[in-house]
């Protein structure tokens, strides 16, 4: 067995109790784990602060000086031991709250010490509680490293005596016990191309760097490696799936597609739409199963692309399904698609949580005997009882809500899995797409239909409300329609519901009948009531739609030209962008008002500014990532794959791109990793299979 797989209990100075604590608190089990347990920062041990130049904060620092006196101060509970510590510039106090006698016996008066610890300030005076002390002569002798690694730790470990010093000693012990070089995990060609240092050197330097330059090189090398192996696993999964899993062969584009394209398309497709349809058509014609992500900004026209692709499936005698994240959206898709599909005599059904038992039975039957061509629905489509005669293509309109597991469920519906196309509602940042969807192929619609005017976005506070209302009346007088959206955050839904109803009442006073008609839509309504209210708005019978975020995704009323978002500071950027995307769909100039209180957090302010400045979803997504961090954007479900030991999705974007390109290139040129220079990859991957959370996540 690999020596690096040795349990930590066998490392000198560890023992069963410490081994248990390290496992419980830091998930460190083996030599390998400890070796890859990287410091999160370093302290420059060559730097000493004069006492009269101490930083006015709680920094951890090093000072050279002498203890000149020791005293005990009585306090409420027990005693405190205080040492006066002087250098040639001034004096301060060192303080101990426990373990006095033992420490007292060690301390030497008037000898040169190097002390290290966290500064504490009280009434303008500095002290250092529980400093680490070393006689200067010993310090000089022991000083082999100028950077002092600080490892992530926990309260419990510190209380149990596993201090930074103890962890450092364990790592030193481990590094010294391994006299041979640690084996290389990256191909020589890559090391040369990116001028990366060896694994051996990187591991030694990351723990005990000689200087800043060496540390930076070590970090670069290890970050690259971390990204590279994440990408290797994702891309490999894609490659292996293509090798192993046969897919339905869509050989032709037939009469359904062609007739629809020729006779019923309401507009000319954009070049980007044409390009992605071609990409996807080719992918479905290889005999391998397609797994693809389709990204496009809000309003870029993903739905029509989905429809045309489903027609290709039907042309090849297969069925297709379209899965939406909410019932409202599923209904919308159903209404608009069934109207279009009727023109070419195709049958389509809607299946959601509120489909009646009777309807459900007839849908099940239609799917099984093949009479139904297309099924549109919510996650109800994933249920085991829903079986198709021959499902060829599944399109998932995703709002980061469907997990990988649910997508995989579609596979079990027939012997051979359908082609899968995942569409995201708003763009997601490139680095996240490469991670969370890194095992999928990618198509991007990078163009909006012609004639779209950018939505004018304005940030207003409650003080401006009357002016905003006056503006709404002007727009309504011009024949336009208005959305007014209230936040709905699940945990406090009762309160939010009250906000919505209060808002509705006050609007009814400002916009009285019969001049104005208002629709209302929220999650607690019965679905037939929702459909009714939505329909009234779609037909222009009401001018104002008051709603919670149930309208967030996909609702499409091109005459609506104003979006008012109440308590906009409570929405995330992608939600705001998605909501704003509900307007600007027609030929008229559209507007979006972000209504907030007058006091905003800095982050909320940034969100409002980003929205007023930019209409570009990909750009907004990047800001969102910087503000919230990867885990919050993708949700906990995907967070496993977003945990990196050293790499950073935000700061190291270019490195991730390089790592992905290299993984793609290598697997393209040498899919079975036969090349001699790729043996290290093979070895590392098989070791990773045993302990990587990435693998658990993606399989
Ligand atoms: P999203 O990508 O956000 O799902 P949709 O598919 O809902 O966008 O399309 C937004 C609107 O643009 C719809 O009204 C749709 O009919 C229209 N549309 C889509 N493609 C084009 C095009 N090529 N030219 C003109 N309008 C288009
Ligand atoms: Mg859409």
C-alpha cells in the first residue's frame, strides 16, 4: 500500500487521542490528508515589531524584548498573572489567565525573548494574552523557516492542546519522515508549459516556505493541480459516458421540423439560435447520449430552440419532454407550445402536482402507447409512474433546482437514456458552469433577438413612490401593462404574504376601479385561480399584475413594459435580472424600478448599482459570484464540488480555464491515458476515486 495512506495515529507524536480529534475536527485521517492540509496564512518570522509601533488591531505578531517583572493580580474568579515586557522602544503586558505556576517557573527575568501572539488593546494599552515565548538564542537556533504557517483549526482542538505549534510539528515530522521525493502528479509537458514547480517542492514549500516568491510558486502549482484534477474527473466522466452509453440516433430532420420552420415560425431565428440548434442536432446524431447545457441570457429565446429540438425528436419517432421549475412556468410553456404544436397536429399534455388523477391516468396511457408526443410539466414528470413509449429528448428548464439525481432519474424511463438538455434561467458565471456543469457539453446563445431595447432601470426609494405611481399611470394610459413584484422568502412567508396583501390594498386605492384592473398572483393560491389571474393579464383585461416571485421565471407578456420590484434589496442579483427580463419583450421602451428603503447595506447598494448599470446577464452573474460566493449561488446541493483546498473560483478564474483546456486536450489526444507522460494522471485519478468528494457528487 501507498505509504501516504498510513493512518495518522502512526505518525510520531500523534497517538490515538490526537488522531481521533484530527479526524473529527478537521477530517484528517491519513498522511496524505495531513500533507494536503494547507495553511490558510503565514506569519513572517523575520519581522519584529518595536513596541512603540505596534499595529492598532488584533494582529498576530512577533516582538523581541525582555521580561522585567512578574506580578499576580486578583480578579473575580482566580488570579491573573501579568509580566511586564520591554524592548528599547517601550513596554507592554503579557497576560496569563491559567496555568500560572508552571509558566512562572519557566520564565526568565531579563533575558532576551522572542514572543508571538495576538495583540489585545484596552484603553489605548497593548497586551498579549497567552503568548508563545522562546528564548532568543533558541529562536535563532530553531529558525529554519522565515514563514510561520497558520493552519485552519477549531476551538476544540485548541482547548485540547492541539495548538498551531503542535500541528506544525506534526507536519515537520511527516515531511522529515518522507525522505524521498513525493511523486509527481502532473505531466512534464504541463509543468514545462506553465512553468510549474514539482509536486515535491510545492508540498514542502506550501507548509514551510523559504520566502514569498517560493510560496507563490507553490500555491500556483497546487491550485493548478486542484483545478486540473477536478476538470479531469468531470471531462473524463463526459468522455466515458460517450464511450459507454449509447444514445438514440436522431438521423434526420424531418417534416415536423421543416414544416414548422417554414410555415409557423413567427420570426427569423437569430444567428446564435441557429448555431446552437445545429450544434445540438449534430450531437443528437452521433449515436451517443447527449448531455448538454444551454446557456443564454433572459429573453435570448431558449424556448423556441427547445421547441424546434423537440420536433427533431418527433421526426425521428421519439417523444420529448420539457420540465420546468415551477407550475406557473410549466403552464406558460404548455399554453404557448400547445398553441404552436396544434398547427402541425402534434399532441402535448401538461403534468404537474395539481393534475387530477383522471387526467393523470389518461396522460400515462398516452405516453405509454405513444399517442402523446410531448409532455410538459414540473418535477412531477420525474415520478416513477410516468413511463414513456420512447422518450428521446428531455429538456430541463432549470433554476438551479433540479439536482443531478433528478436528472439521472430520467434515464430510468426507458432502457436507453434520452438526450438531456439543461437550460439555465439566468446565465451562471463561467467558473461555476465549468465546475457544477463541467461534465456537460456547452452551447451558448450569445445574442438577443433584434430590436430589443435595453430596459431602463431606476433605483428609487419609498419617498419617490408617488412619482413612480404617476409614471405607471402614464404608461397604462399608453396601453402598457405593469408588474409589481413583492419578495417571497420561504422562511417568513406569512410576513411576506402580509406585505403583498398590504401592497395590493394600497395599490387598489391609488389605482381604483373601474379605470384600473389589478390581477394578483401568489404561491398560496389554488392553481386554477393562478391560471385565471394570469390569463386575465395575458389578455390585457387587467393592467397591473401584483405578484410574488412566482412570476420570476419565464412569464411572457410582451405588452408589459414596466416592472416594479418592491423591497428590491431583499432580492439577489440573478433574481432581479430574471424579474427585469419579464419586460422589454415588446417593441416599446421598457422600465424597471427597484424600490428600496433609504438605508442600504453596502452589498445591497452594489446590487442596485449593478442593475442600473448593466443589462447583461453574464456580466451580472460575475458580480453576483463576487458578492455572494460560489456556495450561495449554486445552493447547498452543489456545494460539495465547490469546496477547494487551495484554489479559489473567484480569484483563479484564468487558472481554471487553463486547467479545463488542458484536461480537454489531453483526453481528446489520449483518451485512455496510454502516453508515458500521462501515467501520473492515471495513478492520481485512481487514487482520487477513493477519497474524492467530487466523484461522489458527479456520479
Ligand atoms: P428565454 O431565453 O428567457 O427563455 P424566451 O424563449 O421566453 O426567452 O423568449 C423571449 C421572447 O423572445 C419570446 O417572446 C419569444 O417569442 C421571442 N423570441 C425568441 N426568439 C426570437 C427571435 N429570433 N426573434 C424575435 N423574437 C424572438
Ligand atoms: Mg425561458
